[in-house]
């Protein structure tokens, strides 16, 4: 890499001496010298050559001296380093020059070995400074990209991290995968004005992602109104299951409030459905340096998506897997049943998670007793679920099981293909 040095001095012999002393570096291309006789001439040379790295300037010169030149360079905010040349007895001016941004100085008469060492030191300083600027720029670009996916704290940590959490390619991790979907959105797109749709969708996505980030989740995908969220990636979160459940509750509460807000404006929104599952998945940046796409793949991801869709048949808003429930200490929820999901041959136990007060209610305990009867094949399950529906017709999950029982399905195994 070549370094360009502008020498500013009114002594005509200096140019010849420098070219002779540094002839080897000039020949191999590592150094390039430009010359100016004073500050005015130097500014003109700098205007015509934007690749100057170092200014080597005398202090005492006609028209514009070295100190005035330093002041001009500070005003221009030039990305270069300055070495001042002056007599040793002129220490007051040397101090002034250092205060005005000069990096170093050499004294007259010039000791060329000392000048060479000073130039080498200045080049190393300049390279270190530019590397720091490059790293800062890269970190700022990384933060801008990462902020689309990660919470501010996590984005800052990843942007400044030296580890390979976001290297190209995938890693297998234990994660909790969460999907959301706003029902009826496709129909809504066809029925409302684009400007209203834009505001609605933007407010919805911002609200949902803010909640995800508040729980330190990672937004792996946003497609229209739908979100795919990860916990446990790109950094380990031992409590990823608890975070997924807590986030599900917060997302559900926001979605209900958002729905009510827009319904009051005369726009009927559907419910937001949420599905979540815990297991291993391959996660990583699969897009490369120019296109950042942090994604996750595997059965864990597919199951979470299927559980989100299962809410439509079950009548629930949140449906999570037994493995997610098992990974959360103190999980509270109603068992849904053993779901046969598309693409799987073995059923998976699913739950409707509940917050503590709802779980402790008499209605929930009555449901648990009725579900136990269903699980053991007790014919009394029909009466128990009928009583639940009679007391609370707004309980869609109890109504779902009652319909199944009335159709002779005395089993907790639920083939969702039969309920499309």
C-alpha cells in the first residue's frame, strides 16, 4: 500500500534531499512525495490530490505559515496526519502546533534517520486510526441490519462481538420457535384503502416486534402480517421456553387491544393466532454479507407453524407443544390433546397456555377433570364437556371436544385433517 506525503517547506534543497534519502521506498511504490513551498501552495496541492495521507510541514514560511496551515486543515476536517518541522529552540510554536492537531514533530536541522522513524510511526498511527474507523463503520452497518431482527441490546452485543454467532452458515441450537398470524388479513387487504392498510399493518408489526424485542426474541421472518420468532438464537437462552410463553401472552394481549381499537374505527380485524414449539433447529445467516437473512430450519420450526394453524380448528388463540411446556418451570395450561399434524406420523401433545389466575379458576379445573375423563375413555366426558359449554358458551376448546364426543371420537388423539 502506498503512502502519499505532502512536504511543505520553502527550502529548495529539501526536495532533492528527501527524494535521495527515500529513493528506495519511492522506487518500490511504498512512498510518494508531493511538494509545496508554503501553506497557500499546500492547500492547492491538497485540493488537486485527495489521496494525501501525511503532511510534513515547516512552521516558518512566507504567505501562510505552518500554524495557519494546521488551522485550515482542522477546518477542512482532512483525514490525514501532520508532522511539524521546526527548530528545537522554537518549542512554543511546536506546542501550539501539537495543540492544533499535529501528530508529531521533528527538529531542524533534520536528522533523516529520526525523520524516517517518525514517518513510519505516523503511518502506523494512520493505519490504526483508519482501521478503527472501518470497524466503527462496519459496526454501525451491522447495527442497522441487526436492528431489523434483534432487540436493541442484543443487536449492540452482536455488532460489537468478536464471536461467530452470525457467521455465514448454520448451527444446531436448542430453540423455542413461535409463529403468529392475523386471521382474515388477506381478505382485509382487498376491502380497505391502501393508506389505511399501510397504517394498520405498520402499527401492528411495530407493536408486535416491540414486544418480541422486549422479551429478547429474534424476528426471523416477517411476511405480511405474520411473524416467525426465535428464542435461544443467535445466543443461548436457557430460559427460551419461558420467554416464548411470556411473549405469547404479551403478543395476545396486544393483538386483542389492537383488534378492539380498529373495530371501533369500523374495521373488523380477526384474532391473532400463535403457535410455539421447543426443540433443535439449524439457525444462522444463510444470506451472506450483502443480504442478511437470519433464518431457522428443521422439524421444530415446522411443528411451531403447524400449531399456529391448529388454532383455527381448535378455536384457541395460543397453542403450544408439550415439549415447550416441559421446558418451562411452573407451566400452566389446559391440555388440548394429541395432535396429528401435517407431515408427521406421530401425534404431539399440545396445550393452551394460561396465566396463573386463569389456571387456578374453577372453570379450568372443571375442564381438566373433563379432559381426564376423555383421556381414560370415561363416557361421562360427554356430560362434563356439555356442562362446561353450558356454563361458558364462549369456551371454544370445550365446544370443540364436545362436538368430537358427540361424533363418537372418545380419544385425545386429534387428526386435524378432519377439521379443515
